[in-house]
C-alpha cells in the first residue's frame, strides 16, 4: 500500500505544471503553500515513525483542511492537499483573487493563515503537539520518493550566476537558524556550482528545501534558478576513508576496545562457568530431585555396578597403598606449601588412590588430563581441550586464525604487527588465569558454607541446652513462663505491656530455687558454651584448609606432541602460582619421578612432596588374574607351573592385562607369558641399543652403559645407585641413568629424599634381561665392545705410568750421593712403587680382557 501511495505521489508531481503560479483567468490565480510538522520527518528507511504518520494521514488532513478553510482573505480557497510524509509536511494547492498586486496579496494570505494557525495553537500533528507553521512556496513543489532523506545540510545549486552569501543568508534565515554557509567551490566543466547551507534543525532544512526549490532569484539583470537537495552531513565512506587513512590511530584503539570487552564481559562469564563446573551447578545428577528419582526408580530395577563388584584383588592392592594414602591425606590436611607428586609405574593405582582420598575427604577437585591434551592435533584443538576440561566457556578458537590474518594485513599496512594474535603459551596462560580466579571464588564459597553450617550447629546446640534446662526446671517445679503475665494481666507486668518476650532463658519462681538449681544449671550452661567456643575455634582452623579446592594434573608429561615441553612449563608455572598464593592444593600424577624437574624449577625454594607407588605383590597379581579369568568363564585352576609363570610378570597391571587377553584368545598361560617376554626382548633391543650405529648415537646413553646395567640386573634384583654411578662406564654422570628411568628401562627407588637403588623398570624386565644376556651372540658382541673400551682405558693408564716413571728415573739420576744418603728422594721412590703397581694392575687387566675377547670371538665363530 505504501509503495502504491509513493507511486501516486510521483505521478501527480509529473502531471502538474512547471510554473509556480497558474493563471486561470484575469482575476483568479493559484499558488502553493507548505505546511510543516504534520507528519514525522523520516530520517531513514529504518524510521518506524513514518508508518505511524501514514496511519493517521486521513484524520490529519481533515483537521488541517478545516483550519485552513477558515481563512477567506483575497478569496482564499483550498483546492487540494498533497501530503509529503517523507519531509513531514503537506503541500496545499489554493486559489485566490488578486485585486491588488500579487506580492501584496500573497503576503496578506500568508499572514492571515499564520494568525489562524497560531490561534488554534499550531497545525495538527501526528504526535498531538501543534508546533508547525505555514509557508508560501516560492518555487515549484517537487515531491519525490527516492531514498534521499532529510538532513540539516541543504545543497543549493545555481542555474545561472552565483549568489552571494549575504543574499543566501537573508533568503533562508526565516526558515531557521543557520550556523554555516559554504561558498561555491570550483567544479568540473559542464557541472553547476553550488553552496551548502547548514541549519541547526532538520525541520528548518525541510522547510527551506520544499519552499525554495525552483525559485527564480533575479540578480543584476539576470535570473538564477535555485535547485535544492539534501546533503548528508557525513559524506559516504568518510568513516572508512578515515580508518584506512589513519591505521596507526584506529588499530590500537580497536584492539584496546576489544581487549576491554573481553576482560569486562567474557572473563566474568567464563569464571562463572568454571566455578559452576567445580561446584556441580550444571550437573543434573547432583540435584536432589534426580537422586530421589534414581533411588525410587532406576536403582530398584537395575543392579548397580558397585553391588556386583566383589573388590577382591583391587582391595588387596589397595591395602598395600596405605602408606601412600596416609601421606596424601596428610598433605591435604595442611595448608598448601608445595606440590604433591604421586609417581609410580603404569597400572599401579595412582589415579584410583587419589580419587578415593578426594572423595572420602569431600573436597572439590578440578582434574586436568595431560595425556588428553597431548592428543590434540593442532594448537586450537589443544586450547579447546583445556577449556573443556576446566569448564572455560565461551571460547572462540577460530579467532586465533583470524588474528593471524589481521597481523599479516597490518604488517603490510603500517609496517608492523598489530599484536592481536597470541602464541599458544599465552592462550593457555589466559585460560589458567581465569581458572585461578574461579578457584579463589570456589574457596570463598566453601568457606561461607562452612561458616553457615557451624553457625547452624551452634544455634541447634543452644536450643538443645535450653530445652534440657527447661525440662529440668519443669520436673523440679520451679519453671515459670513470664509471657503468661502479659496474657492474664498480673500486676505491673500487665500495666507496662511487657512479658511477651521470646523465651530464651529460664525464670525461677523462688529465690531458694534460684540459689540451688539455677546456679547449677548456669554452671552447666557456661560449660556448654565453653565447649561450643572451643569447637568453633577448632572448626574455624580447619575450615580454611577444607574449603581449598584440589587441582589434579593426571598423566603429567605423558608422551604426545612435540611441543609438550611448552605445555609442561605452563602447567608447572600455574601450579607453582596456586601453591605460592595458597589458592588450592595441587596433586600431580606421573609415571616417572624424573618428570618433576619443571615443577621443582617452578618452586625452587620448596621441595616437592614425593608420594611413590609400586607394583602389586605376587599374591595380589594372582588374585587379579584369577578374578578376570573367572569373569571370562575360564574356570580352570592354576597349576603350580602356571602360577610360577604368572609370578614372572609381577604386579604390573599392563602385563597382567596382556596375559588375560592372550588367554582369552586361546593361548595357554605358559605360551602367553613366553610371548610377552619375547616381545619385550625385541622391544628392548630396539629401544635400548638402537637398530644400527647411527640410531645408537641418537640415544641419550651409550650401548656400553645400558649393557652394564642390564647385565648386572639380570644377576641381582637391585643395584646400589651411587656405586653404579661412580663405576665405569658412568663415572659420575647421572644423565644416562635418568634417561633410562624416563624410558622405563629401569626404576630408581627413592629413600630419605635421595636415590637409593636401581631396579628393572617393570617386574617382567628381570626375565627379559636374563633372556637377553643369555643370548650368546648378543652377549659376545656387547662384551667385546665393552672390553675394547676397557682395554683402551687400561692402555692409556699404562702409557701414562710409563711416561711418569721415565720422568722419575731422570730425576733420580740427577740426585747426588749425599741426597740419597739423607733419603731426600724418598717421595719419588714411593711414587715409583705406586706407579709400578698401577701399571702392573692395568697390564693384568689388559691380558685378562684379551683372553676374554679371544673366547668371545670363538663364540661368534661357532655361531657363524
């Protein structure tokens, strides 16, 4: 309907003549008026006031026609009303009788119309506020429906000579205040010159545009036709042009606003989500209604898993972890002073022990799985995985790629990066910083809950004491309720209007009772209050510790992506910050004690709390295997031979699981154990010695070092750590031993905070070492290589001794007979005897090793 209405306006405008005044006869003439402020001025296509004015158009035009028809000056008669809603006005086509000069008649009509309008308080308006006026159209009405919306800036184009600013000012000032007129500027050939008039109000601009469009203004014998259009106060693309022209100013402001938006809006939301995750606010399973429905419906129909578990071997294994459990509970019962590192081989029950202790103590825990983070194929996936584990949301991972593109673009525009993109380490730190803030809020929330709980217990205890004292007084007949006096109106109590106080004490009716029973109950009350005070102090001391959340980093330093070192550093620094600020207890679960280096580096002044776990004993391992085989409907009993085979695997859960899978697939226990050992031998040869010499050079240890350790462990269950460290081929270098421990070839037992003994990395490796050492060819090749190094070292010793002995002999030849008489050369003699013995021992060692090499070469010849 609006489109048809606009088309109708345009058609009527085209059919009307081009002259401002049309002579119908000698005495009657026609002209136009413009009435403003009838409709709302449409400032854009989005302006919904325009449609409100259209709905009231009919009533507004009727009221306006009624008011204008009241004027009869010079035969004034309204011929038609042409609404122009876009500019908020109405064009009035009227006729009049020109008995006098045309100018005098028009002025009189305009004056009388304004008086009539003022007498009614203004023209009818869409908003009900009469504030418009009537203006004589000096030019030609132009009603168009283009998207040229009114503005305070009117462009006046000259068809003829230029008009001076003074003339323009006097012509347009009656329509409203003008605060600037721009002089005509040079234009390309063939185009008209123009001036721009800036009004203070849009209403003034609409009146000026519709009244003076097409006006013929005489100037010094010539006529200039004025053409008026609206001009946008801000030119098209001005903002875009300014931004592209001033990137050094705009980009820093934009990035500052974006950062401010992130910190003021998104970070509090993310903190709320992390807090909700730790407090289980978004977990429907923690709500009472769900628990009730589960108890009443699901648990009655389905047997729960905990009801089916007999706990046999797992409980046995758990009994052996009592020392580690006690150490962990002791750590959680004190303020966080350091990081607790729970380390042990895979399958030793580290996570189960930690989760059980946390569940028993009722602590809130945040678990970060390092192994899952390491599986992320890209940096954005890594950030998203950490955010998911911590409850950090919302997160916009795609923005990092977009920020990189922005950096590249700004590098080409301003010659330097914008700094909007951030590295992986910065993104991880930002997430963990928000998580740290949420942990503080969780701690405060738990402290407030504990405080309220203690206060409720204190009030309940007070009420119980009061009830006990009241019952005792009732039994003794000395109790009186003072509130009854106010009810029945006894004496002064009734007159004063008191006695209806709450009963929080005990009123004794006689002084004798007060001296006897009341004093005794007062003593009991004071004793109870003292007990409550002591209990409250004790609860207050432990409340702070118990309200601290626990951060668990499981599978710490697990193998994964190549940049795991960067992730380790970020987590280590964050854990250290939590400990230093006493925000939370931090428990790190790792398979290797060697992985604690970064944690120790982040806490240089505080030693770590090491909690070690080992493999299960033989009886627990046998119970575990029997249970799993029984679950798989394998009902046969283990023979002594089969029991001995299972004992060779020890208590490592991964090896026991492998054994069970092989038995399920149809192998016997003996064959399965031999297969596990054979596979371990092949893996050991590759991982410990390398496929070839080039690969062996890439290992953090030499073949001689690993062969020495494996050969000795095949003969003994454990080796002294420091004795192995100072002997050949290590000679005090701990790096190869630590690398072997990290590769799970060996395990270093810690005693009193220092390394004590060296054991195989897994229980089955003892038999793997034995099988590897008993391979004659492999043993011969490794012993030959080791002997060659020992022979070279002994020959070096012999040559060094020979050189020093020659020097001592030359010194002895230069001594006189008096020096020899007074034993002045005794020191050189002692040195000579020492070097002789040392050279003799080295020579004997060379001969022995040469004999061994000869035997080893014969072994190789036989195998060839």
